[in-house]
C-alpha cells in the first residue's frame, strides 16, 4: 500500500511494529499477485531474489486400503490431482508461474521497495491507538519510551492478524465455522520427488490430505533444498502444551508414511511455530478516514494460498479509492465503497470455495480432473475471484454437495466432512 501511494506521489508513512527481516507464515503465492508486482515495478526484484517458481499445485491422498480406497466415479485411483497455471491465460499476467517465498526476505524487499518509491518507513514503531476526530485522525505511537502522535488525512490498517483497528473499533467477528490451527517448520534435504509424477512437480505446492478429520499438510519449496512443512487441523485437535503440539505434528505426519519417512531423513532447521485464530471477518472494511486491508480486514483458511494474494490485491483495489478520496477531499466511508464491495465479493468466493473443499474433498479433486470444469476451478486457484458475484462452477459444486448430503446411498456420502456441514443446507 505504501508503494502504491508513494508511486502516485502521495506523502505517506509506514509504521512497522517489527524489525525486518523476520520469519512469517504464508509462503506460497497465487498468480494474481503478479499484477501487483507489475504495477509496482517489483518483478525484477522477485527474479533477482531467486524465489522458487511455482508453476502449479498438486493434491494427494493416501491410497491404502481402508483410508481412501473407494469406487469414486471420475476420480484418479491414486487420489492424485495436479493443475498447471499455464493452462489458463490471465489478463495482465504474462508469466506462467508465480512464486514461493521466504517471507522474511520477501517482506523486507517489499518494504524497502516502498521506501525507494518515496514512502517514509519506520520499523520497530508500535502504534498504540488512533483518535478519529471530525477533521483528521491522530495516530499515536511509541518511539522508544516516548509516546508521540502524528495527524493524517486518513489511516490504512495493514496490521495483519493483529487486527489493530478491528479490535480498537470493535469490528471483529469470529468465524463460527472455521477454527483451524497450524503447526509448521522448515526442513532441509526433504525429498520433494516422492510425490512428483514428473520432474517439474518438485517445485509445485503440495497439499496432502490426511485421514484425520478436516486436516491436511502443506509442502512448500523455500530454496533448492529447504521445504516448509505445516499441518493444519481443527482447534479441537490442537493440544495446549508445546510438547503435545509437536507430538501431534509427528502423529499427523505418520498418517502419511511416505512423508514421515522423507522427514525422518531430513533436518529440521527452524523451531516449530504454531498459528491460531485463523478465520474471522469485520463488520466493515472501511469507515470515515480509514480502510482495513489484508489480514487486518479478513482472514480465511489458507488451503488455497489465499492470504498473501488477498493482502496484495486489497492494496491494489484500495489505493485507487484512496487516490480518488484525496483528489475529492472526501474521506467518508462511501468513498471506499468500490474497494469494500470488491473485497467482500472476492473473499466470499474464496470462502465458498473453501467450504466446498472441507465438506467433500473428493468433489474438489473430481472437478480438478474433470475437463469441462477444470479451467473454471483453475480461475479460482489463480486468484481471479473478484469479478464474478456467483461463479457458475461454485454453484455446481455446491449443488453436487447437496445431492451427496441428501442421498445416504451415494458412494461419496460417507466421505462428507463435518466442518462445513451447515453451509449447504437451506436457510430457514
């Protein structure tokens, strides 16, 4: 956001609580992010940083007897599905790949780029609160032991899952469906070939289904040899004690023996880290003299690498309304309605897509493997979710879930997950 505004000649300040670089979760991007990098002249730095190129995604499930051994019409017998981004052209996206990133390095480069474009950047500065007066907000922050304040024409909250203004203004709404948690680490010399059907798959993102309710493993290349591995599960499965959480990680991994064997031969190079309170919304994404972007405004389960994409694209959409507000000198909530409506539409599509996935994993895999639906699903996976209020492929998936729910004799009925069980029932 700082880069967009500074590039347009706006006098803006970034107050960053952390000192960069610092580790962060959310390491795999989707192709719609490329539009932002192109807008900001940042693609060259992405290439110079030698972040692994992400050409597609793969989903796997164990095919051992009793776990996923079912007569699923239209589904590959080894429960393996993959998709390549190059299969569908995207307007404004010339590359056939996106990136996996070391977030410590990536975020630092982006912060430095904003500074080079003209944004004033202060690291290690903790904002305590914002006073919203009729004329202008005053941002209060600590610089060392001293509390200071600065007035601004408007405030953009990009505080991530700290949800700074959402907490201050009591806008935050807890998601009553998704309560996912994650535990993750980096491993050196993990063999990424074990699930690769061809050499190019080694640098894909892998999502490994687990025979544990509503749980899965991510596998993300960070460098040529380092791989991020994370287990995502429901809160009820997530132990309170650190030692028990690490045991849970390994128990989940052992439910997929091939992954367990590969990790046993690898070297863990970072401590385990856990993430909680995954999903929430806000009553509003904008108000008089403020907007909420990225995770500060919305977070949905990360199964399709949505987090960074939503953050980047929310800045892309929001900055246009901010520039128009500056020109009109009108900072009322209505000035940011295009941004707010666009983000709500896009995140609803992500949310509906994820709800289908958790209700019936096999249906998602079926649609990936079915030629007549494949490109429509790929459009969603590429991050093009902001231009259609009701993507037909989502409606079709939701309809099929309902059919399975209502037919106890359907071969997929026993495979329905319980996490989003209420999402497809008629609202009374």
